[in-house]
């Protein structure tokens, strides 16, 4: 497995030559280019939680007016996702109407991708995640899941960076991470029904499985992963007393399946698929790390050493 996180970007491009150019650019810069499948664009954006950004051409949809309308709708629906605008004449946003300038994070041209390369470093890969940390999280999470779900086959996608704030499923656990090199949170997200089915099939119980049993299972899994993370990367060290105990409000909007940690920092995400080989049933578990209060990767080092792949199907398609 590649320990360098990738990021999926939605490419909205009508020009076949430029689409191919963007595809190769993505392959060279740890990006996975995806396009919209059969479902309407806005429907995809409201449900997909794996994106790091949007690439759109200034004439996507047929004209500059169409592209501007589409970009404005995307920004309204998912303002946390950076939108990169491909232009024909020059890599500038200065000549755009005032109401559109804030929609895009940068402009680039097909003849010079330097501005785009710089922009993805600033807006997608703005946090550096040490390879040892990414690999270690994958290993310890895989180990915990195999213990918690011994009858299921565990598969992991390549780790990736996401820019969205959307929540997957109905279940959401949250636990704080704090050390002298990081302060933030770890999340697990999943759907309730597949976990209820798992409990009913594999865990002896005199009562009908309920949401409380699901809560207990997800909470226990979260705690075990947190404990393994702490033992491997934090130990008994305490956060530097000279650092101010800054806190920011966390906001959860259940209606829109949205959570905010008070920062624009992208999140490190791991997607696990757990499959019952006998029935073919599966459940998806998302693990996310958001370092919203402190992130000092230069001070990161591993305490203990222990070994342990990635793309959506359906409405988003690989180029």
C-alpha cells in the first residue's frame, strides 16, 4: 500500500483533450480524477463525502454562463470544497464578476499547470502527514477491526485527503487526540442497519439487537483504536504546558449530515469495507482524523513498532 495519501477530485470538463491532460496531471500529483456518472451532478455532490476538490472548465455545460451557474451551485452546496477553474485565455480570476470571484480558489490554463500544482498544495495537501503515521494508523485500525469483527473480511482503500464536512451514515463516534505534536479528533462513521445485522448474526444475545448494542460496539471499537494510537504515538507524554489550551466550538447539523471542527484543514480519511463472505453482505466504516487545534508533524515520532487498498463506484466514475 502507498503510504502517501491521495485525494479524489471531481473533474467537470467537456473538452476531451483537456480532460485527458487533467487526468495525467492528477496521476502525477497524487490525485484520483473522477467524473459524474448517471446521477445528476448536485445529487452526487450532496451525498458523496470522499472529495478533496472540484476541477471545472469555464465553458463546462456549453457556455461560460452555464459553467458559472454550475460552479455557483456547487459552491452553495459544498462551500468547503475548493473549486479550480480552467480558463482559455489566462490564469486569473480578476476579470470575473464580483459574485463569482469567491467561488473559485484559483484559475489555471491547460498550457501552464504550474498555478494548479501550487493551488492543490495550498488547498488540498496543505497538511503533511508522515508516511509512518499513515501506515501505522492503517495497521492498528486493521488489527482492531479484525478482533472486533472476526467473522468478516476487512478491506481498506488507499488513505486519502477529504475537504468536505459531511457525515456518512447514522452513526458517528468522536474521541479527542492530544499530544505534544497534535491536537484534534478521531471519528468513526457508519450505517446502523448493517451493524445491527452483524450483531444479530454473530453475537449471542437473548434480546433483539438494538441501537444501544450498535452504540456499544462502535464505542468500543473507537476506544480500542484510540488506545492503540495512544500507545504507539503518544505514550505517557503530556502536551507542552507552554501551549495555550485553545478550543473551538464543534458544530453538528443532523439534518444536513454536517460536522464542523472550526477549521478549514482537510481531513485524513481511511475507508474500510467489512464483508461477510458467506452472505455477501457488507458494511462501510469511515475513519477520519482532523487536527484542528495543533499539528506539528516535524515533532512526530513513533513509540512502538508493530504490517498490514480504492475508489468509489456508481455515481462517480474513474477517468
